[in-house]
C-alpha cells in the first residue's frame, strides 16, 4: 500500500471517528433528556393512591 493511500485511509477513519463522537454525544443528550422526563414523571405520581 502506498504512503498516500495510508494517509487517505487514516484521514477517512479520523472523520468517521469524529462523526461517531458527534452521534454519541447526541445520543447521550437524548438519553439524558429522556431520563429527566421519566424522573419528573415519577415525581408526579409519588402519592400513595397513585394507581387507585
């Protein structure tokens, strides 16, 4: 494999890793929001007669 091809492959992989990091950060933000909503929802139903 030529040196130029190796460099191109490394650059491509680097871009892919950066894209994956952005996606993971987005997922963390989304999951954090969902957890917060679920916790807030649980707080609304903390009474003894919540399901009666």
